[in-house]
C-alpha cells in the first residue's frame, strides 16, 4: 500500500506578482494545499476564495490567527517581510519568505531569532539557488572529478528597470532596485557553487536613467574561502538580453523570441494609464490570469554562469550543465522540468515534516542579504567591504 504523505496547509500573505509566479507550483505540488490568504485587494481575496474554497482576509493578523494554517508564505512587498515573518513565527507558523529576506541585517537576525524561539522553520525562497542546473553543478563539483573551484562568472542582462513598477519598487529605501530584487538571486547561485563563505565585496552600482531613477545595474567582485573569486554583473536597462547566451530560454524556463527586443521600453513609453494600474494587470485577481498555462519545457535560470575549476569549466544551461574538460565537452542533462520551483516546496516539506535543517534557512538568508548590502555600501563608499559575523555558509 502506498504511503500517504502529510499535506502542508499553506496560507499566503500577498497575492501579487511573487505569488503569481509560485502559484503553478502551489497548485500542482502534492505536498501542499492552499487554505487561506491575506491581501488588501478585495478582488484578489474573492478570486482566492472562489478558486480554492479557502478563507481570505484583509488583515495579516487574521491569517496568523487561522488555526488551520500550518505554513505562511510571505509574498508581500519587501518592506513588510520582517514584521510579518516575526508575527507568523510568534503565532506558531512555519514560514517561507520571498527574497529579499529583509532590508537590514538587524531585521534578518530578528526574524531568525523569532523562528528559533518559536520552534518553527524559516526558509528564504524561492531563489535561483534552488534551480536544478545549480544543484547538478554542485554535485559535479562535489564529485572531485574536475578539481577545486577557482572562479565563478555570472552575468544577467534584462529589461528589469522598464517593467511596470509600483513607486516603492524603484525606491532603494523600500527594497526597490536591482540590488535588493535581483542580486539576492545571483548571490545565492554563486554561494551554492563556491561552497564557502563570502569574505569581501567590491562593487559599483549604476543609476543611469535620469527619467527612471533607481539602482538599475551593478558589478561586484566577491572573494570566498579557499581563494575562490566570483564576478557578478547585472543590468536591467533593457539593451543586451543575456538570454541570447542561454539558447533564448527565458528566466522562467519558457522559450522566447529575439523579436521582443525593446518591448518593455515601448510598452512603458506608450502608457495611457498609470504604471501602477498596468502592474495590477499582472497580479492575482485580474481577468488576465490563466492558471492552466502549461509547465515550462526547461528549468528556470538566472543568466550566464560558468564555474571555472582546476581541470574544467562548468557552464550552467536551462537544461543541464556542459563540462568543458581537458579533451572534450560533455553535457550532463538535468532531470526534465515537470514542476517549476518544486525544490522549494520539497525543502519546506522536509524541514517541517521530517525536521531536516534547510540550506536556505534564516542564517543563509542573512548571509545573502549581508552581501547585497555590501554591494550598496561598497559602491557608495568606493571601497572593498569585509564581511564578518553574518557570512556563514553551508555547502
């Protein structure tokens, strides 16, 4: 007789874009069930109640008080993460919180301490550190066949700055801009691949469009334990598209056309309504939502990534890892993509049900945030930043 696994009852805080990206996984994954949600928008709450037969609340506190909820997925705007995670933990709920974990190290530490005191699990995700090609590359590194990691190169060029945004999404004091929103992904990826702690950060952040003021680009040089170094570049200014280097597979695993070049800029320039209104069309509860969209044929990714080892270069792709060795190239395919972001739910389940410490726990999230903040500090002060006290890592 097959073993029937426990199903985690999940409540969601924030039915916005982050929730939309996780929704296919939350619907299809057999280990979770959506039972409740909190959101200030009545149309989103009504849609949730209709689609899932769950309870919907205007106030986050009501979600915490729902006795049927075991896990709260915090997908609210960045500036609310810290207080909501602390409140959820205080109510005895396990927590999955979107990146960035919070906007300060002090808040990250308060969140971690609250979860520890309450005896609940805290996982920071999803991030691209969970992607299957990243996990595969880590296994290939651990095999020892290619020698030690020496250098990692990661770059991503997108149109992030010109996508529809609420005002706070461009405001660094509220967690807006590419450092808070995107560097957390890139740093998580290179931390998994380097397998050590970040020691120093030297970076420059770009704010180049006077009509669209925000942190729109960065380049960072990171040093790790064992002499490993990593260079990270991200630009959200909508010119070069690094998906060209990923076989024209988009970040979410779907093929894309090169003919969409400049689409985000054109759409923004042609707006006849408020930008916030256009942003709303991409959130849950609007008529444009189609939950039956087919799963992506490839894995999610975060741009061009190469790991340089002593005896080979490992290039991550949306469908696997190509090892460029001393005599030949070998493609190691990743398992087929059947459930995007399923690894996040698996990590959550193992932590809550089987009491296994997750990799992307509060300490991990705090260390990633320390590196993000060091990028901003290094750029502002024009110097290398040494990390201490929050830079711990586990392979």
